[in-house]
C-alpha cells in the first residue's frame, strides 16, 4: 500500500484534486506547467513513501498498480499504469520510474561506486537505502578502492616469522603458536563498515610518506593500511656499505580496531611489545605521536645494553668492529640524540615527485653511500634542465632536507679513454673547466642585471621545460649521452667507466659502464652545518636504477641505488605541490 500511495500521489496530491476539478476537460489540453508539476509530485511522493506510507487514501481505492505513472479516472480516483505494460504490445516487465525501484542487487553495485563519505547522505533518502547500505559488499569495496585493503576480515592468516607476526600475534595474547590459521576472537564480529567508519576514515589523513623531526637525522616513515591495521613503518637504509640490499623496516606505531567499536593506538617502540600510545593531528600535513608508557622502552641492562642493541640494529656490527675513531664518535652522537625522543615525534608530509615526459630517468627515492656517515636516503627529482637530490635522512654536517646534489643536464661531460679516466687530474680538468664557465656566466648575469631580475632569470632557467633545451643540447652532448627514455626509442649506448685512482668509494661494486655524465655540484659543510658550500663534481648515470657522484674536492665517490618498495598514497598531486614541499623541507632544518 505504501508503494501504491507513493506512486499514485494520494492524500494531499494536487494532481488528483486538479483532475477532479477538471474531469470534464480533455486530457490533451494539459499545459506544460501541469506536466512539470506532475513530475514534481511523483518525486515528492517517492521520497515520502520511503518513510513508510499508510493505506490508500480516499479516491484511490485498493486497486492501484505497484508501478508506473498515475492516471486520473473520470470519477476522480487514481490508478497506476506500468510504463512497460501500457505500450503498444501491452506486455513486458514494468519500467522503474525512480532509483528506489531498482532491484537491491543493482543498488548495491551503484552504491559500491560512490565514495564512502557520500554514503551517509544516501542513507538519509529512505529506509530502503539505509537497509541496502548495511550490505558488507559495499563497504568492502570502498575499503579496497580507497585504502587498498586486501585482507579478508573473516580469515586472518599468519605463517612463520614475518613482519606481520610482529603485530598480529600480540593483538590476542592467548594465541601463542608461531604458525597458525584461525579467526582472531577479537575481530569475529568486525565488519567492513566498522573498519571504514572507525579506523580507515578517521585516520585517512596520516596515510602516506612522512619525515620525522629528529634534528639533522630526519628519516622516512611510511603509514600504510595492512589488513586490520594502520601501521607506521620507519624505513631504514641497509647496513653500510651494502647499498643494493633492500630497505629495513621497523614498526613505530599501529592503530587497530578494539572490540569492534573504536580504534586503539599503540606504540611499538622498544623491546617489550605494544603499549599505549596516542596520535594527535593539528596542522595540515602534520601529526604527532606520543608514547604513554615510555618505561617499555627501557632495557634491564640500562643504557649500555640499549646502545649495544641499537648499534647492532642500526649498523649490523659491534662498536669493537668499527675501528675508525671518527665514525665511533658519530655513531655515539646519533644514539644519544635520537634516543631522547622516546618515539614522541612530529611528522611532516612528504611527496614523491610526479613523473614528467622529459625526465632523464624515473624520479623517486634512492639509497646512497656517504663515507663515515653510512648510508642515507635521498629523493631524486627533475626541475627543468636540473636534476636534484634532496636528503630525507641526514647527518650533523649536512642535515636532512638539504639539497645534496644539483646537476645541470645542459652541461654534459665527455669522458676520456679508460687510461685517462684513471687520472684524477684529467677528470678534475674536465669538470673544473665546466665549473669555471658556469661561474663566468653567473658573474655576467650579476653585472648586467639587477639582483631581482637576475634571480628571476635564473629561476626561469631552472624551471624551463626540458623540451626547450632538448634539441640544441642533445647535439652538443651527442658523443657522451643519448636522449632520455621518454624521448628516444633506441637504447642508450653504454660507455666504459672506471673510478680515478685516489678516489675513495664505500662500495666497490658498481657498474663498469655508464650511459651519461653531467657536471654538477654537491653540498659540503662543517659540523653543525657550518660554512656550507657547493663543490663541483661529476654525476654518472649508470642505468635507470643506479647513479653515482664523484666529489672532486673530497676525492670520494657516492653510489646510489633505487628503493624498489611500493609506496601508496605517496605521489604529489602536481608539480607545484611538490616544489612547495621541497621548500618547506629546507626550512625545517635550515
């Protein structure tokens, strides 16, 4: 009866009353305004009917059809015709006149395509929609589409010693098996709607890449959805000098459902297992973590035992195995500085650079060797004709956030024969010749243009599209380099490469051929980032995943290898947002 009332528009229907007043007139004389009013009345009737109408009103009777537009009888009563049945053939299924008349399974498919934030408004339409929105399929698809959740909540599998074993087993202390496959009792009644509403949606703003504010050392935090958890993983470089090894991961915090009605935050720092923690979101693109039980971070043997454990995790060796006295001092200094935070840190969002068609290689994150400072993480990005590497992790000399490498792709360097490559004097002559030319150009610009105009011109040159310089400069460097992968279909020709004698390298395993070489500068400074200056060097591109830099003044070589981890929620929406993020990073540590 409710459906009948909704479609017929009984009770307060202006259409029925109007038909009663004009039942002697021909139906074809209705005006266009009447047609619009009829359509409006049908919509109003549908929304009212969702609230559950009563029986048929007067004038409608009990013979109303369940679908189709309403038609007035000459006696003033209403009846409904099916759009399919009133056709020429008079047969066929009724045609739905509104979204509410679609089959439930079709509505599930439609609602599954809507953003989860829009579904509460959909539920306000009526009882039918509210009931359909309780379907698990809808929320499961939203969890997967928006947050990449892949775990089946009805079946959690953990096997062997894995990263998941660190945090899933501890959810239920009664589970003591090292290998098990069972339904965790704490989540037996958890459904995808609760996970979306109480876990994923409230903490969606902290997913992605972040840099902790740990003085000059920085870091890389990746917050991801992993099954029933949101995990904050600190990414650590491999042990020096094994730059080709995969990144190490350490969980700092986790957020998970607690008794199916709320999310709980736990600190994972220390060696006594998960304990109470807190997450606070304040400014945009920033959040903080706080540990409420820092005693869990302490070890029975005191600071000495904590230092030995940290050293083995951080460097993969004992202090006695590190013979270099300066390196021992740097290691001890880092332990004292970083351990004082007790996982109470502030994090600022960082983005991966967007890929542009003219980029020489795919931008992204790389691990690099930095002498006695060990391995550090840099972000490679392209800015017109410049390739730049920004530190995500740093040291007391050059802190995180600073521009460690600045390479001019319009100034290729043609390597000499292998015998001459072995001479540091010959390599220095080539690179310093380009360096002197750059300095002369800068002096000329400073002479003939005001400081503001000169700065604008330099900025415009730095932001110029690689397409503007590509054709002209590719002719210049045709002997030493090939066009980037996006501008040439033929593979780049590899040329022999060898380090000059006297240049120190932390990693002796590097490719013996390279694709291209360019002039660039590297940032060096004294302890505490004092007297920073840019020193000339040679950028060497080996392949898509490896490059190097020869620091001529330091007579050292840094080798970089790409991070191959899949990082979700990490790419910048556009280049403008990425450039602004880089400027902010430098201001954090300046």
